[in-house]
C-alpha cells in the first residue's frame, strides 16, 4: 500500500483527503499543517508521495517540502486555492489540485503520480 503524506493547514480539507486516500487504497500519512511538521514526517515515515498545500498560512509554504521531495525522487502534487499560473516557476510541471476539488480530481492526480 502506497503511503501519501497530506500537508494542508485546513482541517476539513485534510480530513476529507485522508478519507479519500483511504477509499482509493492509499495509506494517508498525517495530515500535517506546517512545513516543520511536514519535514519531520518525511524523516519519521517512509512515504511514496505527497499532496502539498501551497499556502500553509503562518506555517510557510509547500515549496520547501516540494524541494526536499524532489531531491528524494518522491512524487507529489500541489493543492491550491490560487491559479496554476501563479505557481513557482520551478514547479510548473507538477500536478495541481485546484480548490475546491472533488474525489475524482484527487483520484486523477494520484493516477498521474502512480501510473
């Protein structure tokens, strides 16, 4: 079973993703709501992928976590309420879930991460 780290500072969205990941046959790790917690989770858990909120409020942004995951060759997708065009240019090729998203969108993104 693939383990997916959920990084989102909005509890309802994080819980919804946790449920959906379980339903899709993945093992959710987290959710965590800050960069520090996400980085700690990547060292404490073996993860196969991640869904990262871009904006974590006072907890930073998902880009720092994305850089670490990219170095480790761990696939990830972003979740954002913003526009895909506003993403950091070094991550323009990364899959994006635009909030509000639904079950089918999450499923499609996970299929793109793990074809």
